[in-house]
C-alpha cells in the first residue's frame, strides 16, 4: 500500500471519529431550537423545521439560569485567580531554590493526587461550616482553591528550565524577590498560566459535587452544574429547555479555551520553553 493511500485511509478514519465525537454537541445545539413535539417526533434531524427561541427564554428566566450563570462566573474566575497565585508561587520556589525539606514537600504535594477528594469532604464541610461560609460562594471558592499537585508541578518544571542569568541580572539591578517573580518569571510562564486557566476554569465550571453539598441550603448560591437539575421534574423532563441551558453553559468555556488555546497547545506539544 502506498504512502498516499495510507494517508487517505487515516484521514477518512479521523474524519469519522471527529463526526462521532462532535455529533452529540451538534445534536444538543439543534435540539435547543426545536419545539418539544418536534424533538420527540424527529429527534435525529439536525435542522429544526421551525426555529424557536422560547427554550432559551425559558431557561434564562423561569429556571433562574441568569443567577446560576453569574454565580458560576464568580466562582470559576476567583477560584482560578487564587489557584494561579498559589500554584505559581509554590512552583517558583520549588523549581528555583534548594532548601531543607524540599523533597519531602514534593512528596507531600504528589501524595494529594492519590487521595480522592471525596474522602476529605467531611473535614472540609466541617471547616467551612465553622468559618461561617456554608451556603455561600465564598466557602465554595475557598474549597476549590487548594493546592493542586498538577499545577504546581507544571510551574515547577517550567521555572526550573529558565537560566539563572535572568535572576542574577535582576538582582544586580536591585530587584527584590517579588519584583523578580512578578515582572520577570511570571510573564515568561504564559504557556503554563494559559494551561492552568483552562484546566481549572473548566473544572470549576463543570463541578457538581461540592457546589451541590455546600450550597444545599441556599438555592441562590448554586452554580450551573447544580442548576441544570431544575429541568428535571418528578414525572417529566424539559429536554429542550435543558438543551438550551447546556448551550448557554458551553459558551463561556469555549471563549476561555479560544483565548488561551495557543498556550495550551504549546504545553501539550512540549514546547513551553519559548
């Protein structure tokens, strides 16, 4: 078989896989513009016979989706900012300096990967309750802003590759530790920053367990992941309204990914040195 034939077969296979992967997304978008009757009568038709915006109006107003969207944006943005600060500072110190107990700290951080977050829920819940942050967005942000081993390792690995001449030149110019980190090292780590923003923002945006438990007593503090359950009734489910809500919830994630995709792709390709 010639090389050209192999390439053609690979392209056909990849095209089929892409279609299979993207079909559910296209189906949800299509369903969001259908009437309930049309969805049940012709569910696989991707082009609605009669476009309607009623599903979006119902999702936005009746299901209180505007409030859930606002809560989720606040939750995801502030949590991502805090995680970026903690992870970058931790990664910088671990990647650039040698000090007693450094290996032990590395092991302790890596050990958190092996511990399922659900196992730590009871002490976290008790701590948030005692701090008076239960059923509040502040408590939810605090819980999701802990040290993440993956992010720390990404920053540590990147900072360890930067030549020490950058710091030495800055010290000779009289720069302090915070100035070196904020004005030199952090701007150089844009690929890792973009990757962490995508990972953590999407994680917070899609989170369900902690937002459900920590806001159980306050529906006004719930996020999109929990709010989607408003479309599930005891006997019926508003499928078209749910589809519209899903489309609304996907838009901010797509915006964030498109904004930082070039940095994400550089990290995934292993080219974070540039």
